[in-house]
């Protein structure tokens, strides 16, 4: 489906999402709207589409559930086909594997996270927000359950899956906050460490990107917080200014150079 780009400037993610959803038949729109809007909120609704990177999309895949992948991929294909970005982003979206992810999260939670003070406060805020969402989802389940045709009751299945996902996130947040340590100031290390702000250059485009390296539980690409467990985070951790790193992603290999390191507490 091609829709002419009528925006007078580079559109935001929220604007293109609205255009995408408006182009769909009502029935199809109802099926994909929740997941597309969740994706938009996670990356930042005011971000321009041209600034969304493959690493942003890959990081979102680590946070989402399998049923949420298809609607978002459709949106990413729409973005590319209609010329809102020159990058092919859909191939980078892969859902996490529930079994292995659960094991990793459980082991990491037992060790405890080292968070920035801001990150700790944001997780506290997220926990309160997630808890406030539970009553609404329970209400949706009760409403969907009133339809006795359970065989074709997609809203009920979706609501139950969302409730399970929400409860799991609440347990993870509670455990993380209970065991978390607040990051102190740097002692002057010259290598990239968790908590540092790193400016890197994409050698294929010359574009510079700035990220704060954080624990996976604090990661948020919309706010420039890159997980140390992400493909790029792993590669630049413990590297020095001027070094280059190659990051392999589903759609190819990307090369970055570390331009500067601003250490924690500076």
C-alpha cells in the first residue's frame, strides 16, 4: 500500500503511525493499533522517523512479546515503502525468546543491577504506572469473557496475554529495585564503562549518535539509554576513544567509531 508523503517536514513517529493506522480498514486497524502505538511510545512519539535506527528496532524486539512483532513489522514496512525512511528496519525486529529470556532475567535479577540514580527513579515510576494498569486489564478480561464464544474470542486471549506480560514486568521491576545498587561517580577510567555517555560515529553515513550505557533494565533508546547487553552495547563496553567496532545485525554489519567518552558523574 502506497500513500503519498504529504508532510511538509520530516514527520514524527506518531504522525506516521496515525497515517498508517488511518490507511487500514477498521477491522484490521483494531487488530494492530495497540501494538503499533506501544512501539511508538517506547521509541518516542516525537522522534522523527528518519532518526529511527536498526539498533532502536532491535532493542525494542528484546522488550516485546511474539504476538506484538507482526503488527510492528507491518508498520515498519509501510514506513519504508512510503519513503519516510531510506532504511529497511523491519528485518531487525525479532521477538525475544520467552524461555531463554526468563532465565537470563532471573539470573541477572539475582545478581542485582547497577543503576544510575535517574534510572532507579524512572523504574520506580514505571512500577507505579504498571500497577495502575492492572485494574483496567482485569476489566477488559471480564468484558471479553462475557462473550461465551471462547473459540473465536481473540480479545480475551489478547487481554490475558497482556495481563501475564504486565504481571511479569511488575515482578521483574520489584525484584530489580529491591536488589539494585545506585551507581557512584567515576574514578577516571579511560575505557567505556556502564553509566558513561558515549558519542559514536556511524562510518557508513557519518552520522554521530550519543548514548548512555546502562543496565538492560534501565535501557530506553527514546531517551538515549543503550543497554550494555545489546549488540552495540556489548561491543563498545571497555573500548577506548578512537577504537572502531563492528556490530552484526540481521540485515548486515555496521561499523562505528568511538568519538568521545564522558564518564559517570562528570
